[in-house]
């Protein structure tokens, strides 16, 4: 039935539409925020996942510190700690997008998420965002480890900028994670793919090794990855440099990934219903 | 208008095996199911394991797209009007899975209330009502991993009812539940149907189907073999189990 009646005008119908759009936007934001918080809670209560999030980056950071000490730039130890922390954030996002989709499938919640009367993006974005947030445990862990064991003081050039860059990096990587998750919904063995993506991406993104030290052909790949710009923003906040252009690039690419992921999910969800990959059996 | 209408539903699963010389294995899980369920009716779907019960439910609740045939739930097409169907249905399945174990029962309900679009102002009241209904009031702040099978099942049901669905799909909800909890579950299901909720129930428990269902379809080999009221299926003599065994016994196992 049309909303336009004898007592209504185009102006009032426009107002009603605007109110509905605002209400829908607020509802969508609530789903994402509440969902992300509850997924963070769920992930943070797993001793295994928390231990993994702390221990693996510490091993990587230890290797990095010894490499940097042996090299010509021992003053970059703080960058080693930050870089290892970023690798932890990336690992969490990657395994969170692949592994968590698989986990949702194993625990039988993937079907319950997909059957909700919401766009699939609103059910999966909280999962990938939550994994990016829990990835920051790795960052905190490596910074604390560097300070306690190697005396690396976290004296960031721009402490507030570092917090903003880390938050922006988490948001950007969370949105990138959604694009990955869109493909992982279709793959019953998504965790196999995540294993092969982990190291190449952090290597190409320059999280630990400067991009300038890598072969030239990796440059264009690095330029389109939000991980590259997120890592650059965080390192610039730590060591000094223009944070905001890098952070803006990270968020812009993240937003593009979110848009692509949203579109892909429409197709992917339908495809998953055809191929019956939402459940294990 | 019927709450559920299915016409010639078919579903084939395709599975590729092998790397060097891949083979495509096709399994016809459902082979032309047609049924209609009236509003407020409690309809049972019985059949042996692998008969096609869950596949039929998953086509009706939009989780699977039929290979052929059409279905409408609450007047909406399950393939083209997915969102409209999902707003009006609840889905509950049996077993331990399907919940966030490290969260409390309350957190699980809060999250799904958001996902199912329950208005924020109504969530607290609705969740409290459902916790009372399923007998979990007072235990809602405990982690689900500490819940018994029966408590998990009751939480499943509370979740399925959060958005007051018109049609409720219950896929073996009493599996592994102790007799006392199963009786409570049956009472809850009967109350829901009495208040106008359409229920499609699958179960292996004949007494449960006999007690609850207005009509029953027996499915085997992906095809409906018999459909009628429990009294019609029993034919005046014997039990529903006798009738079921005689119907299903005629079908060769898949």
C-alpha cells in the first residue's frame, strides 16, 4: 500500500523515508557493534587462541630483534616489536576470516547466522572485526615483551597517533577480512587456504622487512593491500613520519574491500545455498 | 492461505571426489515432495535417517535452494523472497551444536535478538519471557559450555522464538533429551501451536509425533510415502510405530 494519503505531502513522505533510513542505519550499526563485542568476548575466553595470539608473535619478534641487531640499523628495535605485533594482527584477521568461518561451521552457528533476516555482511563483519580487535593482543604482547626482555622502551614519536593508527589498522584489516570471509564461506577447507596466505601477505606488506628491500614486482601488490598502508601508518607513528595519509589509504582500501565483500556475499550466500556448504553435512 | 506450501521439491547433492580423475557423485536426497501446512497446524515429518527430512526443512527455511520445485512459507517464495521468509520463521535443531559455548545463555539470546531484528526496547522483556518459558530463568548468566544437553536444547528453542515467528521448524528437537525435559519440550511445542504458531516438526519418537501432530507425513527415500492424521495412519488398529514400520519397511534402504 502506498504511504501517500490525503493528509500526506511529498515532503512528509521524504521525511518518513529519511527516518526509516536513519533507523535502518542505526539498527545495522547496533548489530555490528553488539556482534563484534560478543565475538570478542567469545574469542577472548579461549585459552588456546589467546595463548597462540601471544606466543607466535613473540617468537617472530625475537627473531626480528636478533636480525635487526645483527644488521646495520639496531636503532629500529622498536619497529621490530611493532612489526611483529602487526603480523599478529594480520594472522588474527586471516585466521579469523578463514578459521572463524570454519569454526562457525563446526560449531553449527554459521547456518544460524545466515538464516537471520539481515544482509550477510552484517552477520560476518562483526566476526572479522572481532578477530582484528583480538589481534591487538599480539601488539600489546610484543611491546610488553620487548620492554621486559630487551629494554625496548615504547617511546613512540606520536603516542596518540599510534593509538589512532592501530585502531584504524584494526578497522581496515577487519574490512579486508570480510572480503576474505566472503570467499571462505564457499570453501569447506578454508583453513588450508589461510595457511598459504599468512606469510606472503605480511612479507609483501612490509610489516617487518622494508618494502624497498623486496623485488620490484611486489610493489603493485603491496600498494593495493590495506595491510601495507596500515603497517606503514603504525610504524610512522612509532618512528616518526606522516601517519594520516597512510592511515587514510588503509581505511579507503578497507572500505573498498567492505563494498566488494558486501557485493560478493550476495552471490556467495546464494552459491552456498546451492552447493550446501553452510553446514558440514 | 497455507503457512507452508511445497510443490514438487527436489534436491540433488553433487560431490566431486578425486584429483587425477575427478568423479562427480550425485545424491538425490529429496525427490518431489509436495505438502501444505495450514496456519496454526502442527505438522510432523517422520522418516528414517537419510530420508530427506532435514533437507526438506532446509529448503523450506531458505538454507538450501531446491534443485527443482517451488515452495512458499508465510506466502513468500523461499528462493526469491528469502529475507521476507526469514523474518517470519524460527529454526531449532537438536544436538549440542549451534550455540556460542563460551558465552552465557543471555549473551547468546542478546546477539540473536539483534540479528533477528527484535527492537532494542523490547529485547529485555522478550528475553525474560522466553527464559521463563523454557525454564532457564536464573541460569542465563552461566556459560553455555556448562549447560546440560536439555538446557542447551531449551536455549535453542528460546532463540528460535525470539522474533515471535509465524512458522517454526523443529528438526529433531528432543534428540538426546531426558524424559522429563522431553515432556516439558512437548508441552512447550503444544502451547506454541495452541497460540497460532505453525510448527513443522521432525522426530524419530513416534509417541511424540502421535501426541503432538495434527497431521504427519512419512518420508523415505526422498519421497512422501504416507500423509494423514495420526488416526488415519494408524488405520484404527495398532500404534503409530506399527504403521510407520510397515510404511518405511516397504522402502529399500538408500
